[in-house]
C-alpha cells in the first residue's frame, strides 16, 4: 500500500506544479482563478492522502475548512471577474 500512497502523492505534486505554472502564465484572470481552485482541491486531496497514510481522522475539520475556503474564494473571484467583464 505504500507504493500506492507514494504514486498518489507524486501525481498530486506533479498536478500542483502544473497548476502553479498555469497560475503564473495564465493569460486571463479566469485561468488564474481556475488554477487556484485546482490548487485548493489538490491541497484537500493531499491532506486526505496524509490522513489515509497515518490512519487518522483528526484532519477532517481541516479538510472541510480548506474545501470551503477554496470554494468561497473561487466564487468570489469569479464574481468579481464577471463584474469587471461587464463594465469593460
């Protein structure tokens, strides 16, 4: 099972690097918003894998908080981008 955890964490790390590239290079603000949302999902996934590795349920509260912050941040940023798009 350790191989599965290692492969999962490696793939999550690769996805994080790719999302970071999109965050830096993204041509539009909406690309950057989506990249931040993907990074929040990857963070939640990484914490969930860590909880599975250590057989711990103590991280459930942090998973919920990170997921809610990612969701609220994405909705807020998308809403602001939509407002700016209508004015411009």
